[in-house]
């Protein structure tokens, strides 16, 4: 029996990978960071141990997610800098109140707060009304009700009501692949693997992704019986946050893409 042994990447190799991901040459990166290209090369190949300050400077220049910054610091033998507070812990109580207040301001339009693995942490009243209208029963599993991507891709979920799923599905795949890659979260990777097994998962090749030109906005059209709405999503992120979980936190609001949908939503909220 062959046992595959994986060696953790050194800090230098991880920094090199992030430089390449940003499509920067060693010369360009060294000029931006303020060190010689020779020293940068020594850091990347392990001939020189970078200081804690240099690692943070390089991570800033490469726009490395906080979760990965901690991983690089740990690989270099330094203590992690960025906290990972439990969203439901007492330290986050005030922020939970603030986020709840922000969500309610989006009524009558549905809004949710998500973590880095797309779990729905908080939702406003309009989202609850939306869920009751489309899924007032036990058909949709609970874990699909509490995770945006499961909610969208599950065969009994939202995909069956979205008329332009062929257009929206690939964009959602791009989003979840990006979150699984950027955060390097095992939870996000497991979610991606699960969703890829659903029959609603788009059959897209790597070549298709390379040729895919992202649109400014991908609206989606929802229809149930005679009710039809055209929507688009606006996302609020917290890139200035210095906590890993809060940095991955996002608020999504689902807004009407035309005047008819806006009037329909406003009328719907008055009778629910």
C-alpha cells in the first residue's frame, strides 16, 4: 500500500505562489514592497528567513486573505496575528446586533449575512417571507435552508425556479471555487465537492472557464406559477476587518432588476 505524504509548504513557497497569483515578477514585487529582488528571491527559495514585518508587508502587497496570512506566519515560525473570533461568542454580541440592524434596513428586499463557507448566519424578515413563499414545507432539507450554495444548487432548492440557471449557475460555481481557493477553508472545499455531485451543477470544462468573460452583473429570473421576478445581488464585504472570520463575512441583498419586480415585492411584503 502506497501512502502519500504531503509536506507543508514553506513560508517562502507560499509567498511565491501568491506573487505569481498576482502576476508579479520578482522585480515588480520587490519595487512595490521596498526590498531588493535578490532578497525577495532568497526569501522565496528558503535561503533567507523573512522577518515577521516583511511577511506582513508582502501579504499586504499581494492582498493575501487573513486566514492565509496566519498560515504563512505559522510556517515561518511566528505567532499568528489575526484573531478568529466565534461569530456566536460573547465578543461578537454587539456586532451581531449591528449586523442584524443593517439587514433589517434592507426590507422589503431580502438580505442575508454569510460566512466564508456560505452558511447563512443572519437573515432579515423579507428573506424569511421569501423562504416561506417558495419553500413552505419540509421538501428542502434544513442544511440547504441554512447555506446559500446548497440552497441554490440543491435539486429541490432555488435552481428549479431560476429560469436562466444556465447563465447564473456557472457564475455561482466561480464564486464558490474562489472562496474555497482564497480562504483555503476545508469546510468551503468540502461544500464545493458536495455541490459538484448535484445534478444541477453546470457541466463546464476548464477551457470554458478560461474563455468565460465575466459580466458586470448577472441578474436572475425567478418564476413560480404565475409569479415572475427579475433580481440581482449586491454584496457588502468587510475587507478592513482584522479578524479572519469577520474578514470573510459578507452581507448579500437581493434587489429588483426592473420596476415591475420592485412593485411586486413591495406589494407582496404588505400582505405577508
